[in-house]
């Protein structure tokens, strides 16, 4: 029996996945050896086993980059390096980058630009509610507009499911009513950063529509010219609304390595391999807390900020986040970007699972401070 157990242990050891550097490809990513950088590669090795478990059946890839170099990459559960992953609402962060690109080119007057003047053919200026007339891009970027729009409330006038079945998504967003406040809700002056958060995909969609009008290009074309081509992203899929406007609120598909490039832009002040793509000032504005959706969570310009325990104390980490557990995590203090893709759409456990994977397998494997 002891001999048999020894053989079983030997077989398990020989079939265990040992750490290997990511492949060096012609996609612009340098690669590095995590072991040489001091990472706990034994913890990274256990990721393959974790992803093979039924509890992680939807997770299709995990990728880690540090200091602009890929150090870990794995695919599972039908995922592959060439898979175009439906990133869902992680698209919102891409749209915020495109707003910045349009501002960098002088097509938009920054985050304080008014929204409604771009849509005079849709909504007449005369008689427009003053609160709508005063609405800025920053209100939409920070999910704190005056609209009654809440995707987390099925009864909300602006719930995204209502928009999807409408003929004109742009008009749907522009004509949303002004929100009210129940007695238990905080009004903007009472809220952290002076903004009352309400998750609103219609606002993200209108950001993309504004970029289209400001640049005179379809959103997908402007994204290609201003963002994807400079990053060497050659395969992507953008969706469109009923009336043909680019869907800036969700559903864009990227390969895992390309999603990591978007994270690298955020980590490295808008640069890719030392070359500026988006202005550092805009990236800094995106990564500034603007609202508080819930405890231990903050929100910048279309990007989340979560707390994670690291070596006995909490660290803030920025995150592009999408339905199904799709994430691009960005931790500039560790020079770190990590991507987790998942197809567990509309499953309650998907987000906690991806966050736990990041916390345990990625942050837990970080090199010890020197």
C-alpha cells in the first residue's frame, strides 16, 4: 500500500503543471521569468489545478504582466490565446479612454464639456431641464448624472434592458427623467466626493455616441485609429445599437493579451512601450476616485477601485470589470496588470470568484518587498 501511494504521488508530481514563461510572440509584449523576478511560482502552478475544478469552469484565461512584461499566461475551459473574449462592461473603461483620446485631439473640451449640445437634433434646447443642460461628460464618466437610471434596479426608467429593446438608444438616454431620492438614499451633497453613484449603461453608451459626433467617425473606427492600432491590436469586435451607434457600454471583444495592453496604458500613464497613446493627465483623471458605489469600493472615470489584503494590510486596486467575471486589474504600486476572462455571464458568483482568484493567486504570489 505504501508503495502504491508513493507511485500515485510520483504520478501527480510528474503531471503537475510547472511554471513556464509566456511565449514571446510578434505582438509587442516583452516576456520575463516570474521566478527570476521573485514571484511565488509554486502558487502560480496551482492555478492550473484551480481552473480545472468545477467551481471555476467558466474561467477561460489568467494573464499577469509586471513592469511592462508578461510573466504568466494560462488558458482553460475552452479559452485560447486567439479567443476574442466578450469583456462586457469592461468596455466602459475603453470608452473612457476614447473620450480622453478625443479630448487630446481637441475634439472634446475635456470632462467638463456639456453633453446635450452635441445632440440638438435629438433634443431641443428650448425648454430643456436646466439639470440636463448642465450635465457634463464627467457626470456620465463617474456614473453620477442627474438621470433616473439604475441598471441594478429593474424598476428604473433607465435600466439597460429597456434601452436594448428601444429603437433609438441615443434618444432613450437623452430623454431619461431626472432622478429622485428616497428617504434612505444620500443626495449628492451628502455623498462621498459630492456625487451620488448610480450604475447606468445608458450613460456609457451616450459617451460613445458623443465621441462619434465629436470625431466624425464610427466608434469602432476611432478606437482603431486612436487606441488599438497604436497598441498593435489587430483583432477586435465592437457592437452597435439599434440606430447603428457604437456600443460604448459593453460587449467589445478582445484577446487576453490585448486586454492586458489596455491595462498597461492605465498603469503606465497612457504609454505603451514608452510611447504616449493617451495623455498622462487624462489617465490621472480616470484613476481619481469620484464616487463611492458601496463600502470598500470607489469609482473613477468608468473604472472601479477595490480593496485587497496584501501582506497584512489593504491595498487599493483599479479594475476594468464586466459581467461574467471579466477583469483587467491595474495596481500601479506593484507595477502590475492582471487579466481574468470568464464566460459565467449573469452568475452571482462570477465576480467574487474572479476577485478571489486575483487576490489569492496573483497578489498572493507577488515578490516579497526588498
